[in-house]
């Protein structure tokens, strides 16, 4: 991943594809006046089409989603402790 302060990237692990979104700007640059702000990372799995992974074992079979999204995601908040 080419890390910027805010952005997103698609990452593929074998047959699994994940959209990763991040916002770390305020976490890195929030001053004492702004208070502590978390970094936010969002991981959203993407269902690959059966043509791209093979029809024998579809990834996340039975999960309905629009445009390949599975309908769920993981939110990860990171806080700095000084």
C-alpha cells in the first residue's frame, strides 16, 4: 500500500479481495488544543465473481451484496497513548 493520510486501496489475499479505507491525518497531527483523535481503518471484503475464483467453491457463498460488497465491514479505531 502506498500510505497517504487518507485513502483507499484494494488488496487481494489469494482468493479473497478486501477494500481497505484509512484516515490517519487527525491521529497524527491533532495538537493539544484539538484533543486526541483516533485513526480509522475500514476493511470491507469483496465477493469475487464465480468466473474469477472458480465455480466449485464460491467465496462467501450465500451472502447477498450490491456491486460485490458483502454487506458487512470491520471498523478499526486506533488511539495514540502519550
